[in-house]
């Protein structure tokens, strides 16, 4: 009995201690019949694997506050993207979307219009899932504008079954006349069917209510080496560039699978633009910077690029610009602008104190700089201004 009592006392002490210390590893994702997976509705927790973020997922399945019925003076912007837009690594107020909303409302010349920015980012999403998210979950929110944030380093990869080798997500292939053909075979995969059972949903709900169970679950998770000192940054970036070499190479140097992945991505961007126009919704595209592109030291960038035989770190940006020109889609070269800001201020816009400096997702400064640059650009677009 004494042992049992002691165990209960330990739990009673440990659970609040973990909460006070901000330690948690919640199950933030659930299976979805259209996107494969998405954020788990009504979930909250603390993200500590990279950076530190208090996270709340609203009842619509998006990170951020609850989404209310839109009033006539609200101009609603839905931001589609992956983990950079989701931004688990920082608190809600420091995310790109929250900062963008604040900046638009602070700097807008119209006092009668209220800008609302909805964070539709999901870690691991490629452009294919973003198109499906748009169709199934974003258009019902009646957005006035859609901002598509493309992170070339893995978005194009995630659009290819051959490259991603991931059975948990939907894909598109190109049919006759380069039309998009959906591939929803993930619904028949064992991983997806098991994860979509009531048992798994109940288990996730229980774990999300206990920091102790989250720590135990995290301890069982397979670990990969996580460098923590700045001296490792060059080796990390070289490995990352070599792994995603296809975004730094011209089309003629790509493998057949890489060419196909880019071709599918091109058509997906056209499809998103077309869908938005059909719904009378403005649409814009920005490219998210990589750690190498936004590294503040030009000599370091050149050294890494030379080692990896990269001629132009903005090859993917140039390709996206051409795609947007063909689709008559406003494009902002955010990655180039981020590099200029990082170099000017000598500030790392990627990376956190618990990861390698300058490597990984946008930190607080990165989210802030990206939001400032995009807000300034958006307010120059005619479709963003009151009629």
C-alpha cells in the first residue's frame, strides 16, 4: 500500500511539474479521408522538439483561435503551407500568420476593413494536400484571398509518390493533356486504416490530457541525432542541400522522377489558382526560404553552395516565378527578400537554442521578418484594397 501511495504522490507532483516547466509532446495530428492527415481538432499542448511553442488547434482543425462567422467588414485571408506556416516552434502570437494579421491591420489605409488571417499550415503537407485542404476545408470558410506558401525543399518531393515513398498521403499524377488525376489509395493502406480506428483516436485523446503519458510516448519514439552546436551547421546544410539537390538544379539535370514531381507541382499551382478564381477569391504565392538561402553570411553560403556544386541557390525561386507568370498568379520572391534582410541585419532567421543555430524552421525573428515583408507586398496588390 505504501508503494502504491508513493506512486500516486509521484504522479501528483510530476504532472503539474511538467506543465510548469512547459514540457509536453502532444498528438497534434489525426487521419483525414481527403488530406491523409491534418491537425487534430480541439487539441492543445506544448511543442518542444524544436523551439518552444504553446499550441492550440481550434474546432475547425487549424492552428489559432476559433473562427467566427465572417462579417461584412472582414477581409479573410487563408494561408496554405506546411510546417513553416503551421509554426509549432513558436507561440501563437509569434507565428507568421498572427504577425501578418496584426501588420495588415496596423498599416492598412482602410479603417473600415478588418483583416483576418487563418493559419491553414500543416507539417508535412505538399501542394497536393494543400489543394485538397483548399477544396474541402478552406472554401467553406469563405476566404476573400488565399496565400499559398511553397517551401521547395520538400513540397515538390512530397508531391511525388516515387520520391516521398509515403503511403499516408494523397497524390496526383498527370493524365492526358497534363490533367491532374487524383490518387487516394492511401485510404487502403494498413497504416492509415489502423490509425483511423476509434481505439487510436481514444488513445490519442487520453495521451493529450497527460504530460506524463506524453513523456513516456516520446521516450519510446525512435530518435535521430540532433546536432545542437553552431559548428555543425555547415555539415547539416551540406547534407540538406545534397538531399534536396533537385530544387537547385536546372531542369535538364533532373532525374525523370524529379522532372515529373516538378511538372505535377506546376499543374497543382495552376489548379489552386483556377479554383480560387472560380470561387471569386484572390490568390497569391510566396516561396519560403531554406536555411541556406537565409544564412546571413554570404561567404558561408558560397562555401556550402560550392561544396554541393550548386550554381544558383534560387533556381527553385526562378522556376516558381515562371510558373506564376504562366498562371497569371501574383508571386513574391520571399526567399530572396529574407536573404537580404538576414544579410543586412546579420541575424539568423532559422534555428533555435535547442537545435543547430541557423538551421531548421523560422524562429521568432524569421516569422516576424517574413510577415513584415509579405504584409508590405500584399498591401500593394489591387485585390487587397477596398473597392
